[in-house]
C-alpha cells in the first residue's frame, strides 16, 4: 500500500492568519486538488496529519474543523481525489503531548492504522515541524514552497532534515512520485 501524509494549511489550502475560522475561509492552493486526484488515481492513500491548537485554545470547535474538512473532501471528490483519513492534534502548543508535530505521534498512529513502513512514506509540509516529525519516524520529508514553505527554506535551510526534497508545490510532489512509480 502506498501512503502519503500531507499537512493541510500551506500545502493543500492557503494559510489564513491567524487561522481558518470556518469552511468559508478554506481556499485550495493552485494545483493542490489536482495533485490529490492524481495521487488517488495512481493508488496512493492520501492522509492528513495536522496540528489544530485552535481547538485546544477554544478558538474553533471540532464541528467547525469537521466542516472545513468536509469542504476539502467534497472538493477533492469532484476531481476524482480522495482523502483517506485525517489525523489531528487538538492540543495547545504548550501541552507537551506526543501527537503535536514536530513529535511523531500522529505519524506513528498512521503507520499502525495503515500497516505501513514509514521509511517508504512521503510526508509533505511547509514548516520545519512537519519535516522534523517525518525525520523522527524515518519517513521521507518533502518541503513545498507554498504556504510558509519558501520562508522555511530561506530561514531554516541548514536545519532541514537530511534527504528533504524541496519542490514548488503539492502538484510537483505528485508528479515526481508518479514519475518515479512509472519508471519502475
């Protein structure tokens, strides 16, 4: 089974400051839904792993987050894509939980639920914490330049985990993974 793990804000949709308040704020990045569709069509299980401290801080409810995800899932489905699962950490940054990225707790859960070796799993994010979580579990870190990715690349280039792939956007990730699969 092929699994790919994506962060949401800045990878799939435009990040909103200070945060997404509801589904009406959710705007996909150019090419992101096409990327999810291509990955789905090529047999990838598309899984999200996202920090959602806005829940722990009482700024949005789980129902609001679910409404945002419903919009994402519907948009992906209209183009033939599928989100197979969404894992989230609801804890505030100071909670010291095992699931909040850069800790690998969510990725461990994904590995268990899907029965995959994380060494073969691309983890795509736009922040250093996404890449550190991937590296902590031995997954393949990918940095996209969308969202905060260009800033991450510029300001933390020396801190990127070894082997980090840096690409323009999620569509570039999808095309590279498909090209690799096609050449085998």
